[in-house]
């Protein structure tokens, strides 16, 4: 089975991290986000993935030079112009010559969903599209589904006002489509799969769903990206990892608590790192305190960094305190 993964966004919500690396290549618990996503697809029976890109594929080709990610073959569909989610799906699927049932995934999603179970539910339902749904505490930030007793989607309400949601079940960003869905997406213009294609399919009774209580997170925002890393340390995920990479340089006198210290990162003596991610090549100076932060650049000696993102090629001066900041500052 083939899949299309939407990775064409600019990653603006994760800046400044994405100023130097595409969002899908950012590591989550030592492994690129895209590699974790593709591995989940492979475990569900997908053997070939097309990455729907909005710009150059070179960083991906460099990361996967043999055109494979584990046991899954990779190829790339680079949009000639921004086409939004629906247009990107059509463009990538046509580029790949997809002419049978296929999977679509948003490139921000990290989940323990059994993709094979979603595919089986799709085949049983006989619909044109089957969507993975997940229950969330605050559905007002998402596309919320109203279902009938058989799991058919009756309508979607996109980002409803709090208290007006028809359910707590939201679009979780993994779909199984029949190729006929592609014929419902106009060619050569921007089309939102969420706001245009899905409502049209729902009106025709063509959308089924599978709601699960699997682990799920949208890792495309700073707080969620941080949490996605930490969840591999706390038992929230089916897989657990060692937070300190074997190729990290962590002084024995540093105190590390529920944090990811990446390969090539350096943490000096006397530092305290709590619930944070120190990315490859970053440095934390002696006696510094890092709390709930993501560090890609350098933190000087005796600095205090809390709820902050430090971008690459950026330095926090010795002794400086940063709270709720992004460095460099974002416009």
C-alpha cells in the first residue's frame, strides 16, 4: 500500500528551529519526526511513501540517500506552487501514479495508531474516505466531527466556539482514501481538504471514521514538540527511549531530569536541565539552568532559560535570564 505524507508547510509555528532545518527533519527523541511517522506507516502495511513537499527535497534526499526509510521506499513530489492540503494530496498522488486505496497523513502527527486497523475499517465501511478521529479535552482548536451510530460522518465543524462543539472527536490527520477522492479535488489551484473536500464528501455520505484512544499529538507547535519528545521518557508512548544519547557530552556533575540530550550536544558541569530538549550541536554552559525549553544554539555560563526556544547559531550570554522568549526574536 502507498501513502502520501504532507510535509510542505514552512514550519512557521516552530521558528526559529525551522529556520535551519525542515520541520519533518527535527529530531523527536533522537529520531527525525518524519522517520518516526514513516515507521508507523510501515508497521501498518505501507511499503511506499510519497512526501508532498512545497520546496526543495534535498534535505530529505541527504537524510535518506538510498530512497528508503527503514523498509519503506520514499519518493518526492515537489509542488510548483502552494496548493494547500487538498491540492498537495492530488498533486503528490498523481505524481506517484496512485490508482488504488491509499493512506494520507499530516506530517506533524505522532501517534500510536494502528494504520492497518484504520485500513481494515475503511474496507469494511465501503466509503470513499475513512478518517482517524481522536477525543481531546478542548476540541475548539480542531475540526470536530459529528457521527451517526455507524460511524459515518454527518458534518464537520472547523474550530467551533467553545461550548458549541458537536462532540469531542477531532480530525486526527490520518486518512484512508479511494483514488476517486482525487477526482473531487480541482486541479491547479489551492484546495483545503478539511474545508472544501471533506464537507463535499460528507454531503454525499462518503466519509466514515474510526475513533481510537491511541496516543496522539500534533508536534507542529513548540509546546507540543517539546511534549512529544518528553513523552518518550515518561511512559506516555508504547516506546520508551533513553533521554541522554550515547554521543552526547554530559558532565557527570550536571543534573538532567526528564530531558532529551541529543547526539553532539554538550552540557557542562553544574548545569540543571529539566523537562527540556537540547538538540544536536547545542551547548549548555557551566552552572546554567534550563527549564521547559528547546535549545538548538548555545547557552552561556550561569544563564537561566525557561519556557524558551534558542535557535541555531544563537547564543545566550553568560548570566542572562530568558523567560517565555524566542531567540532570535520572531517578527
